[in-house]
């Protein structure tokens, strides 16, 4: 059920593959794209390339290679993200204010660390502690590969030229730029076309086991295994579509205060939010959205809606006379309705870089879009917070965040598990986030 690092090819080969993949994701960029930080939430691509390298140098090479000499000790200040125990660092909001170190220096830094890591991985025998640390570092880099794509999308998708990250054959010849004013009148999506009606599956309640089991890799926040009591519930057989979300918009969803949490409606009003991230209307009221493949294109009503905040997901669910599932309901439903991780699913390897239309046999629990849940990000019972610097990785963020499940079209296949707990604050929507609905079932055993 869990698809992790393929141990048959060896850790050294997987290390080389993951490190090459980060560079491959940056290949379509122009030199200027590597430096920009379009908002505080995103980081420049060159920072991601340097930070993931710093992780291996700081936590692996400095500890396991005798007399190791740092490539440049000053880089610790630049590439340390949030590890208080690892010394001072620049503010996250200032990462895009620094033109140096130059991209050429960062690429040389990666080559330096990769060469010494390759030598280290050729040594025999290797300790379990070292192997586990390297595996964690590779999953850390895969997290940053997804952030690379979403940060690149924010940078390009908020640029008024709407430059495409990649060509998109399904939209015909592409110049690399989308132009809202030049779009054909009436070409965008305007009216409600939600497609087939959503159906719901009944999931039986009772005592269920939650958390990661087995010997494969998992993050500390997926532990420890524990039991929860659930009521019977219904859960949607697919993700909410753009067409269904537009119906919410056309029904005044962003203005109807009764649908929103107080913080949510104030957020929407203050920022004048009227649609998902990257949705843009033309003068005729047609909707377009920015996609990595193709730039600015008409909204397809049959594709899952994405780039919505928890506030928006929660308001939509209330409008639909439903709710968001808890993370425990989601995990139990996914185990029943999609017990195997689809190797040919919509992961980063598919290069679609956008959620795809639901098909028969794919309930979309895994891949496509991270699904907001109604669960706060909190530690599980007997949470084993690691000692030392790595204890800062997940545990200190367990406040004021909500859990997302399932992975997305930007998640590497070998990185995901059904027990994976992603987490973001309620206003964040630059990730590939989506919506799945749930409903309560009346319990005849409980007196009214």
C-alpha cells in the first residue's frame, strides 16, 4: 500500500535521481526567475536548490565525514530555513532580496556536496542511523520539489504577462505567454457546467486505527498508531469541480456571510477575494486561470477546483449542505475506496501539473490536489518528537494549522502515503489545494 523509496535500486541511485529531479524542474526557467520572491510565502528557486543542499551538508556530511570542510560557512546563514538550533538566518521574507550568492555558486555548491555524498554512499557498511538520515533528507528535498513548482507558479501566475512554465499541446501552439485581452470572446467558462452529480459513499463508524504502520519511511507526525472512534459518515466519490465551485460563486458565495467563519469572511473582504487563486475574468465575464502548462487558459468546469484556502473550502462545503471530512474520516475512507497508490496517477511524474478530471475507478483520494480537512494539526497520542535539530521539523508547527491529505499533481510518487499529514494555515492557497465533501449520517442509537 505504501510506495516509498525503491530499495532495490539502492540509496545512492535514489539520491542521484532525486537531486537531478530538482534541477530538471528548474530547467524551463529563465535566469531572472531564479531570484524573484513574489510574496513572503514563496521562496526563490535558487534558495530551494541551496537549502536542500545545505540540509545534506549540515546534517550528514558535517557529522559523518571526518574533517569535513564546509563549502562556504557563510551559506549557513542564507540557507538555514527555520532551525533555531543551527544558528542565525535571514528572515524568510528577505530571501528574494539577496542577489548573492549567485546561481553559479549555488550550482557549484550542489556539485560539491553531491560528489562527497556519492563517496559517502559508496562506503560499506553504512549505519542504519546514516541511511535513515539520508532517506529523510531525500524526502525533505521532494517536499521542496513540490514547493519549487508551486512557488514558480505563484511567480509566473501573478505576472501580468502570464508566462507559461511549459508549452501545452492541448491548447495548440503556445508562444509561452498568455494574454487576457487577446483571448477570443466567449472562449472562457462562464455558465454552470458542473458535469455529473457527485455521489457519496457510506463509511461505517466504530473504532478505527489511525497512523503509519510498517517499516517504510514516514514523518514523525504520522506516529504513533492509535485508535479513534468515528460515527458513520458519507464522503464524496471525487473532488469538487471548477464548475461546481463557479455555481457557488454565482450564488453569491463570497458575499453570503452566513456561509463563512468570521475570520474567513473578514479575510475575503479585506483582500477582495472573489475567486480561487489564479482565476481571472475578462470584460465579458468569462473565467480564465493560470496553469503551469500553457499559461492563461479557459477554466475547464470538469477539472477539480484548486488553489483555494481552508476558508473557501469550508464556506463551499456549507453552501453545498455538507462539510469537510476530518483527517481521520479521510484516512479511513481512502483506505477503503482507494487502497492502492496508483502508480500511473496524477503525480509530478505525469507532468500535467494540474488536477485532472475524475475517471471511473479513480476516486481522486491520492494525487491531483491536497484535500483540506476539518482537523487542526495536532500531535497524535504518544507523538515521538525527535531529539535535536530534527525535532524542529514538524512538531513546533502544531498550532494554528489545518491538516491536508492525499498529495497533489506536484507530489512525487515515491513521496506519498495515505497516512501523510500535510499542514498549512487557513488562508494559504498557493499550493495545489482542493475540496472533498463529507456529510453526517443520523445515528439511531443516539437519542434525539
